């Protein structure tokens, strides 16, 4: 499967399920290319129920669904992949229990983590936080130049994440990233359709 990481939407668990689904669908309709369901504080049943509905939605539009952390839920709903952090189940262990067709993404913050992720079979890495963010309480902003150092270290696709908005997205132009991941910028927008379209436009113009 060839994955288009250009505009990677990460969901906001504070939204009620119906509102979340509505916003995700509007964003997909105007340019989001991949969706990650992230649920850090909800229980497993709520996570699963959202995942089932999002799987139906992403299949309708034929774009990949990635599940954050929960390999069991990713398997249960037939997601396209799973994304993990540095303190989660390691990529080699995940590879033992998922189909070959599923992709694995790993969050990294320095070249060593990025190199290890690639060696361990990750399909892509999420690199950040590239800007200050309120979406993840423990996210540390990368020091100046660190994004470039990480990109020089690996051959697999890298997705920039953390505090990316319509004002600063052009600062990532010209960098060898596969795409950007957005949470609040789209999920908290009053009009996700227009905002997602604007992100795509800014991305294209900043190349």
C-alpha cells in the first residue's frame, strides 16, 4: 500500500463521537489524506466504538486509518496501521502480532530514536513537536535544527507534528518531509472543510 502522508489528521478525543466523525469527514472531503484516532484517556470500549465508525468512514473515502497505541483495537477494526510512542510497545513486538499489510509509525524526537525506529521496521516516523503545542501535554519542542538532523538520518517518510497552524506551516516548506500532522488546527476549527483545504493550499505553495 502506498501511503499519502501529506495532510495527516490526528483526532481530538475531547469531541463527542458524532461531532468528531462529522469534522473528520468534512476534513477528508477537502484534503486530509490519512487519519489517526488518538484516545489517551477514554476507556477501551469508547475507543473501540469510535474506531469502528472511523473505519467505516475512512473506507468510504479510501484513505488509511491509523490507531494510536492500541494494537488490539487496530486489529479488531481492521485498521491500516498503528502509531506508537517511545514508551509504548516496541515496533519489533508489534510486527509479531500484526499482518504484513499493516503499517507502523513511531514518534521520535532525535536522530537516535529515528534511526532505531527505521532499523526496527517502522514505515514512517512522526517528528515533533516542531512548534509549541497544546494538544499533547508532554510534548517537547525540538531544538533549532533538530528536524533537519532527523531528516538527514533516515530514509523512511517523516511527518512533522506539533503546533502546526496556517500561520507557521510555510516554515516547513522545502524540508524533506512526507507531510504534516494536524490536531487542533482542524479538529477545533468551526469549518474543518475550509481549514483543511487551506492547509493543502499552503502546503502546495510552500514547496
